[in-house]
């Protein structure tokens, strides 16, 4: 199963981290709610499982979910951290996510075509 986010095809959404591989990648945290699924956060990690488990904004995810968290993963074994961060930035430019860091200048409120 896959989910399209921006220009990318992510695996998932996975209901459990047991279904996620500890590989380099970009992950999207989704909240299952009555009305559907909401994107809470996107980030990257050398090990997506550890990145999700130890994320500094995990409390925000828990506060913003009703029926459970889901995870969409884009494995990127051939990309370095800088390249993964570019994917994160591109998606943050396109979507508003309540748990993205407030200092993120893109934060979903403008798009490159608005420039």
C-alpha cells in the first residue's frame, strides 16, 4: 500500500512501527481521526524507526491524534541527510502540519509559485 504526498510515493500508512524498517528515509506522521487522516509532521532520519521513537515533538503528535497514529515512509538508502532534508522542506512548503517546528519559514503558508 502507498500514499502520495507531494511528488513522492510513501509506503503506508503503517499502524505500527513493527511494520517500519530501520533504514534511512523521510517519514510522515499521520493522525487517524473521525473525518479521515491528517498530516501532523514530516521529518527525516538515518534510521526512521529510531527517528520516530525518539522525536522531540512526539508529545505534539499524541495531543493531535484521536484514533491513533499512522506512519508513511519514504525509504531513501541512496540519499544523504541533506537530500532528505530537501524533501522535508519541499513537503512542508506544500502542506500545513500542526506539529512542524514553528521556526520553519515555509510552514505551509506560502508556496514557491507565490513568489
